[in-house]
C-alpha cells in the first residue's frame, strides 16, 4: 500500500500544477461562425455568461457617433444599470488631471509637493510618475503609509498613485473629487448613470455585487472606501457607471475630446507611456494600456476589479470602435481569467476572428480542483486534532528528537508556509487575499490555526507523557526463575 502522506503530497502537487496551467493558458482563437458580427457577439456572450457563472453582464459597443450594440445578460435589467468599475476609474482620474493641466493648474512634471505640501517623498515624485506608476511607490501602500520603496522610472502598478492624483484634483480645484468629476465629466457627457459616491451609485440603481466562495456566488454589499487607510479609493477604483455611459465616455475619445479635453492631451494619455514586460508585453500610459497583440490592430485598454465586480473598456483606434464590458462578481481564481478571455473574445469577433471559448465544464472543474486542495489541507489540520488520543498513547514511546522534528514540521513549518502562500504565488499580503479571494483566505487561516492548535496540544501531551514516564516506578524485568520448591 502506498504511503498516504506521499500520495497526498503528490496529488496536491499535480493539482496545483494543473490549476496553474489552466490559469496561465494562452489566449487561443477558435472557429466561430453564423450571423453578422453582433449576432455572433450576442450568441457568444449568452453562452459565455452562463458558462462563466456570472450573475450578470452588460456590454456596449460604439463607434464615433452610434451605439452599435448594447445588451444586458443575467440578472441585469439593461445596459443603463451601473456597475462598480474597479481600476477603469483610473482613466477618469487621469482625464481630470489632464483637464487641469490644460488649464495651467497642474504641471505634469512638477513634484507633487507643489500641490500636496505634506506628501511623503513629495519632493521626489512627479505628477507624471503617478500617472504612469513610475514613482517608486509600493503596490500595497495606501494614503497613510505610502513612500518610495522601489526603483523610480520603472512601472509598478499601485493604487496609491491614483489615490494621490485624486487628492491633487481636490487641492487644485478646491472641490471634492465627486463634485469635480460630476461637473466636468459626467454631466457634460450625459453620463446620468455614473457616480463617485456609494449613495449616488445606489440611487442610480447599482447592480448588486457578488463574492465567489468555493465556486458559489454570494451576494455581498460593496466594500466602498471610507478612509485614507483603504487600499483602493474612489479615484483609483470605485467609480460606478453603466456600460451605456461608458460608451459615451469612449465616444468622447474617439471624437478627439468633444470639448472635454483636447486631442493633444488624449494623445499624451494614450502614447506618452512606459513599457511593461509581461506575458503579453504592453505600455502603460495615463490611465490606459497600449497592447499590440493578440488583435490585428493595437488596442487601448484598461480592466478593473473590486471585491464585488469586474469591468473592461478598450478602444480600437484604427477601427474607431470602443467597447465596455462589466460583470457583478469577483471570482478571482477562475472568473477573472474568464473575464479577460471574454472581453478579448468580443474584440476578436469584431476583427472577424474566432473568440476565446469557455469549456462547458471548465468553471466547475477548475473550482472543484481548488476546492479539493482546500479540503485536503483542511482535512489534514482537523485530522491532527481527531487523532490526539492515539498520539497520547504513542507519546511515551519512540525517539524524542524524531517526535519534536515531526511536530515542528507539521504544526509550525506547514502553517507558516500556508500563511506565506499568498506572497509566494500572488506576491500579495493576506489582507489582499481576504478582500479578493475570501474563500482561499478562510481555508488558509482556519487550516493554519487548527494546525497551530493541534501542535500546542501535541506538545503538551508529549511533555506530560514523557514526564509521567520519567517518574513512574520501573517495572521489574523478567528473569528466569526456578519454580518454588513444593
């Protein structure tokens, strides 16, 4: 019979490799035919929304003057229903900065201390560096703990850059961020279903959001930012808008600004960028990424993710088309990959290519594999507590050094590794995992806690039984004796 520990570890490793393969699978086009482009897109999204288990999805496709396609799927009433945008909000914040720059109120190459006198390292970071994420600020910093921690001039995506840009907008305009963007972007563009506060978003009919727990979407209230200690602030990721409103926003860019901003400033936002090495190389501009593949033409794009939703906007400058897609769930381990494949799939269909199809059972199989790994780790942690009675009997026998070593490996080293997994795999702290993958966070922390508790219990039992063994009278050894005389 195989060693059960080896079998478990082998299965765990194979499962982990398989999950990583699925998550890193390259974008592939598949044959797709029937109907015109928008009939194919409609058919594709109907199928993809169901297979990705998104509670709802909304899409709007525009050219310079017209809405080419607009539809809602799932539990969304219409494409006028607002969603939380996540980091798509950054392009709006960059737009506001460029407006103020055109008015001579902001110098992109000035140090930010000119606008925020008490800013940390404000004499070393420029406005332009905030826009391009090249100021050296850390990915997981916020407005209360930020400071240069990396190499300046190198792109390091960090929400705090755009949180600071929101503060600069308020300082320069003498208005709240909400008031400024409402008066200078939303209202002029007729974006009546867009907002920069939770109260206004709910008033506009914000679509309910969901978190994913072990493959099940659970309705969850939005975790809207309240203080400067929040990792994602409104300017960095918490605007809300319907995809129809986003279509109006994209048309503004396609038409050279429409009085909101100049064509020159738009070109700066799109093309004064920095190169980023990634699996698919891209350049990051001021709230926009420029990507040259996998499409037949370059695409300007930004995606967004918050705890209860995802969105993507992109512009195809050569085709003069803009696309906005939003869903109301955050399924970080599986759905995030599906969202990327779906929005690229729409673009591929617009280019006349085949989209990225989602397998019929892919959602279930991928979540099942993650769930089994979590269950296996949890089972190991619980099993140690269930077998304490057996451990107590064996504690007094065997080598002490071996018992201490196995105790440290299973109940100290293993839980520490579990708690560090988020750093090793996603380069993210546990609190970020808690926000975006709450099921994985729960599995990791509960299993680690149980292993620690089991280790403490075992250590107490080991010490107690060894102490008893030392103080108990030694049994007389058996010796050969003659039977007593009759």
